[in-house]
C-alpha cells in the first residue's frame, strides 16, 4: 500500500496521538553516517540542536559583497546571516544557499559589467524578506591571488580541495594556509604544487585563509605578500535531521487541527493541488492526521533527503518513505509521500 492508502484504511484506535515532543529517528549523540545510525568513529561529536521558535521574526543581512563593489573574478561568494522560524531558507539569485543555523553562503557567476545579486529569506509559511547588491565585474582587475575550493559547504565531514591562482606574470614562492580559522597555519610550504586539501569534521561557518608570497620575476622589486580568504559552511547533520522532522510533524499537526492550508505548506508547491483534493475528500481529517506515523530513520543531503515513517495499520506496522527537497526558495518541503 502507498502512503495515501494507509491513511485511508488504518483504524485510528490502533494508532496513538503523539505529543509535542515527536520521535525524530534513532539518535545517540555522535554524528551519524546517515543522520540516524549506526555511528561512525571518524565523525566528530555533535550536540543535539535546538530549533528556533515558530515566532522567530525573519531577518537577513549580506556581509559580502559590499554594495557597488568592483571585483576582478568571474565568481563571487555571497554570504551573511539570517534568522527565522524552523525550516527558513535562504536563496541567492533563486538558488538554494548552503546554511548553518544562522549563516549562509552561495556563489554567483558574474557577467562583465554591473550585476544584481538578490538574496531572499523565506519561511515555511511563505513570508519573505529580500536584499539586493549591485556588483560590477571588471576582468581587467584580476586579483594578484585568488583562492577557490571544490566545495563551499556540506554536512561534516567533508574534505575539499583548494586552488590558488596567481595573477598574470606572478608566481607563488610560499603558501601559508589556515584551513580551520583558528589563527594558526596548518600548512607552510615553498612548494607551489603542494596538494591543498583539508578534512573538516566539526560543523561551523569558517573562513579558511591563506597568506601567499608572490614573485613578479623582477629581481629589483620586492616580493608581494597577499592574504585572501573564503567562506566554508560545515553543516551540522543533526540540524538538517531535526529540520526535516519539523516539516513532517508540522504537516501532521496541522492535519489533526483540520487546517488544510497549513498542512499544505509542508508540501512542495507542485504537489499541493493533488493533496488538497485528497484532504478535502477525507470525511474526518483530524482522525486521518493521527495516522501519519512517526519518523524512524532516513538519508540526508544538503538539498535532497528522505525520511522513513512508520505507521501502525490493521495489518501491523507499515514503513513508508517521504522525499524532501530544497527548491528555488531553499525551504525544505515534501516532494513525494
């Protein structure tokens, strides 16, 4: 049976009504491979997160780039802070940013000339705030050194590679790199071809930085020393797990409250019309809501995820899967169930 059939044919007497503290899968403390278990020894200890209150007001800042900035790189990182109720999403130019509990980062590919960067914060119920920046890309203003990375964020642990690109006519003679933003160089080398790679096991919103010594080839001019940095979002896996559970249980609670518009907010917009029709055809929606089940485990990603839900039916326990996605507004919502 599919999820819809189970909801319609389960006897409510066999399924208890869950209290506010809903079960959100098996979790024993250490960060887990899939967000639920079993533990992996290589993973760092992570505390159980506390989600923001539903009444938390939306807030948004853009730390970088500055408005009317002129840059010489084709790609620019956009980052700042945000606040809002659980499952609040931040999108940059309609693409989901990578988010920790209070910070976000994304990247934008620029065209030569003036570019508008739009950052929008959206809560699950649809309210938004928007900020914009104008950034000018001038290819003639290439920086003397540029630091890039294969990733700008993911669930810990991650092991991104970094690349240093010197400006025209310059060569690298020394690299001093602080990967984890603790003020101490993790690498100090005169080998310009050294593999730049680091494993991040602990979540955080970090600023890997490097001090690079450059030579322009002219023995009569001094060496050039420049420091550059970028943002790296190491996302807490327990935060994603708890956010997804919030989205699911909010749908369940709104259904029990006979609030169809509220329940539909947890669903992807392309999926709402179908389930609105289903909900409206149900004779006793609050009773149906009590049959939604509880989360047992799942698989979590930065933009796609799956939760497994257990329901008690007349024939015994039934396990079903729900898929989630962070779409263009960056809010986690259910895409199939």
